[in-house]
């Protein structure tokens, strides 16, 4: 640490671009708008809001982003950090862009510093607000950054970035795998593509000739002949959850996973393999929660409704969720519920919170195929789902390595001479 320096953030930057106080006119397409709600876990999620191309230059009068710039959420939430990979973006309120001085502060190092406990502590100590914590630009400028010489910053950032790149690659792979599984479900059980192909005496695009023979070749009452339309509730049984008494320490910090909506995975990751909170066996016995087997679908049913996950291990859950045990196959069950999400949300009840009840499931119908077709679907998507789960577990291991290295690298506890060895281990 002898060669490390500590400086205020203001003295380390060549640019601070702050769009707080401005609200752009949003459109359905155009230039992606980066809002605070999509900056999570060190990355920018897919934007869902945009501004018009014609408004871009007039909106970005305070400065244009560059690839590699760091963005920081200043409130609701405070302290989420990511780096820009596409220059053609617009910045919304509650976002500040930071750009390190050339050859003085590396942007990637700055990102990891702000993500570290040291950086988060600095942001927290200079924040204000009772209900929602936020940081003023004047206070942000006073945040102190500790760093080694520029080449060593780059070496540190390269190690951490290599881990994040592998995690991102797994995430992208999972998006592709899940999209393939979802497309197959839609082709077979929503669009009935093999049935239409059979009726037109042509090969099916989504099924081999052997599998296509399992589908009927005509429709009856607008559904494949021989299939049935039943209330959704008849496809599975619902299992409720519960919360051990939070004031009893004997029930908490055990080894049994306890799921709540905060643990819901990204849509493409499908599985939940870990939870923020864990309970003890006594907590299970003294509450209404139940131990769920691996492979069940969980849906959030109160407040934030419609979040889905498949249990990737045995776990329990809180009372704001239902576990859904399907009668016809775990993956078929998951996609049946996924297909019904929009309608379930439309039919929620509750004066204060949106709530999915058993009656909600009874009010929705779903087409039930022949059992042989469901078994073929399960067999087709099984390898896809196992790869998704495997990628998710690998990414968790990589995240644990990164999170272990981050404070030691940022604090200089790993001597710079050892950085090359660490980097070699991430190849």
C-alpha cells in the first residue's frame, strides 16, 4: 500500500454528468434510456424505456456518454454501479455519469472501487434522507478513492472483469437456452404447429416425424382433437408458505433456504439456487412454511405478483408465494404457469395489494394435451434446463470468487506482484 494514493473523487475525474432534475419525454422506441431501476448487480439490464432519436441531442446537453464510463445511481436505490458498453444511450434522473482522468484513474477500477465495501461505505457516509437515502453531487465529489498507480489499477480491473465477463456469457447463454425451451412450448401448446402441419399433410417444423405422429391432425371446438380445456387449478396443487417468528433467533440463520420474492431469478435463469435468508429446522416446525422438493414452480402471489422460479434445491418459502406442484411434469408445469401470467395478473384481487388466490387459478382455463406429448416435451427441454441450472451454479461460484477477491484487491492486501498469478487462475 506504500505506493497507493487517496484522493477525492472530484480530483480523480475528467467529467461528471448529472441529469437529475430533468425528465425526458419517453417513447416506445428510439434511444435506450438508462434508469436507476435497471442498474443492478454491476450491470445494466435491458432498457424498457426510450426517448425519440430527434430529441437525443437536445436532451443530452449536459454531456454525451462514452464507452467505459461509470454510472452510479444516486437514490432509490443509492450505490448501484455499472459501466457503459454502448455510447448511444440517454441518462435518466437519479443517474450520475463518472469518467476518470486519463492515465490517472481507470474507469473499470473506479467501478469496482464503488462496488466494494469501502466504496459503498463512503457513499453511505455522505448520503442523506430519512425515507429514501440519496447523495448530492456536492457530497459525491468529496468521496475518497484509494488507488495504486494506473497500470496496477488496470491489472486489478482486468482480473475482476474477466470473472464478470464469464458470468455475463453464462447469462447470455441462459437467455438463448430458455428462449429455445419457451419457443418449443409455444409451438406445441399455444400455436399447435404440429397439429396444423398434420392437418396440411406436411412435415412439422417443431417436431420430428415420430413425435408429430403423437399430435392429432384436426381441431375440434378450436382445440386439437382429443385434447381438453380445463380450469388451470386442475393442472396442479397449490402449496402455501409461511414465515417463522422473526423475533426468535432460534428460527433464523440456519441452513434451510427460505424463499421470498427478492430471491426471484432473472427470467432466463429460471432456477432459484440460493436465498437471501435461511431458517432452521425448528423454524420449519414452528411455522406454517413447508419443505419443498426440487423442481417445483414458485409464483409470487401478493404485492409484486407473477414472479416465477423453479426450485433448484429443497427450500421453504414465505406466505406471499405459492408453490405449484404439477401433475404432468415439472417443466411443462412451469411453462403452463408462465403462459398464464398475464391473465393471472389481470385477475388479481385485493383492496391494498394485488393478490393471486386459488379462485384466480380457477377462473383461468388451459388446454391439456395427451400425456405422451407432455412426456416428449419434458424429454426435449430437460437437457436445456439442466444446462441453465449448471450455468447458474457456475456463475454463483464465479461471483463468490470475485466477491472474495474484490476487497483484497481494492485494499491492496493482495500484493501487486501476485496479481499476475491471480489473473492466470481466471483464464
